[in-house]
C-alpha cells in the first residue's frame, strides 16, 4: 500500500476521532445545559446562559459535526470545527498557566486535537474515504 492509498485511511480515522470528541461535547449541551452555562461563564465570560440557548447552540453544532463526519462541504465544516476547537483551546489559557492544579493537566489534550483539526482542514482535499460527494 503506497502513501496515496494510506493517506485517505489515516485522514478518515482522524476525522472519526475528532468527531467523537466534538459529538460528546455537543451531546453534553443537551444532557447538562447547566454545565454549558458554567462553561460559557467561566471560559467565555458570558453569563445568563439559558437551557434553550444551550439547546440551540447544541443543534447548530450537531449539524456542523454531522457534515464534518460525512465529509460534506469540507471547507466549511472542517473549518468550523477547527475554529470552534481553536476558540475552546485558547479560552482555557488559565488552565495552561497552572497545569498541575486540579484537572488542569487534562486541558493540554486540546493541543494535539487542535493540531489534528488543522491537519484535517489543511489536507481536506485528500480526505476522500467515506465522504459525501458534491
């Protein structure tokens, strides 16, 4: 198997792995909207977050990540996932300053995922395995 055959397989598994994380975070907005409110207040400095708003954001995210998983409109869905995860990663700056306090060390897992999101966006034209064609 040469590189041209292996690359789409590797990119598919990268897409699948990123989807699993994003899907879990999105489902959390429906199951625990109070957690979403706390996240938006603590990390994005937005207070007064209602359950309805959590559901709306979750629904929009679900549409984006469904398109992402299917490889649909890759420029937009892969780009949206990259931006969403990039904002999430950068908004956790306080946790990076004190990595050994509480669960802060876990926040460092966001960086390799951000690299994976960038890689998939950058190589989106080579991600051809199990994608929706135009």
